[in-house]
């Protein structure tokens, strides 16, 4: 027969804080948008010539689903922008 183990709530919270980690993908760290723009519409970083950002960090808000497909779309669009800029 198994017996329940009693653990103080503070110890549970401390364990979660020290050992837990998120399973979500960070987005918005280099977001596009109207406030404090870091990127132009071509995904170019302001103030750094020739640098583009083409990952989930450009999303202003996280999607309600998995970020994989939108991130692939961002990469595809960025590839088209790069090709267009070299013509």
C-alpha cells in the first residue's frame, strides 16, 4: 500500500520555480508594429545595415496555436524579400 507524502506548499513552489520551464516559443522580442519599431516592413533591423530577422520574434503577439507554421511562413516571406532585394 502506498502512503501519501506531505510536502509543504512553499517547497512545492520553490521546486517549480527552480526546475520548471515553459514549453512555449518566445515571440515578440523583436516584434514588428507601430510602437517602438525594431524592424521595418522588410524585416530589416533599424540601425544595422543588411541584417534581417526572420523567426518567431517578429510576431507582435503569440498565436493561439503552435508557432511552427507561422514561423515557417515568416521564413518563406523573408526569403522572397531577400530575393527581391537582389534583383
